[in-house]
């Protein structure tokens, strides 16, 4: 029953955010080769229209990353990127992480290897209604990835 309610809520969020599957016939952008240093990236993907929960995810994620970067030098390899998937220049990145609507990912870069963790379900469940739970959980996940 809980799973069914979550799926229903997710469907409602998809329609309210205006995030439908992207058309695969869109023009492909040039590959950007970028050397990423060791560290953790927090990637928040969104489209043109965003619901209150989507906005809460960005706001609370920014609060966590700003706080971690201010408090400790252990978090110098931490970056927060906001990516609008409706823009052509972000299509390749959205395709890489299979993103078609608002999503939150943690990506660990270490010794040329990348490990990604999808926190979208956790974010939608907590960012708006339980921001303290969201912020504490995100900070814990970031810390774990930095180990």
C-alpha cells in the first residue's frame, strides 16, 4: 500500500513538474572533455517547471553543501551543480545519468573512477516535509562518499 501511494505521488510530481520523458531525436551536443578532480559532486537536475518539492530539494541541498564547505576543510572536494535538463547543453549529462525529470545524484570521483548514487526517491520523500531528515541524511551520504 505504501509503495502504491509513493508511485501515485511520484506520478503526480512528474505531471506537476512538467518533467516528461525527453525525445531521443534531439540534436546531440559536442562531448565536453573535462578533467574532474577527486571529490564528491552533488548533482541536482531539474526542468523548466518545478514544483514546491523540487524547489525544496535545491534549497536544502544548497544549505547542506554550503554548511559542509564552511565548517570543514575535509569538504574542499565537494561541489554542487544545478543542471537544467531542458537546456541543450545539458542533454548529454542527463542522458549519462538517465535523468528525465527532477533528480538528485551524489557522484564520487576517485583515481579516475566514478561512483554515482541516486538519491531522488529519498529527496522527494523528505526535502519538503522533513527538511531536517533530508539535510542530515544528505550530509551523512556525502561524508560516506568522501571516505
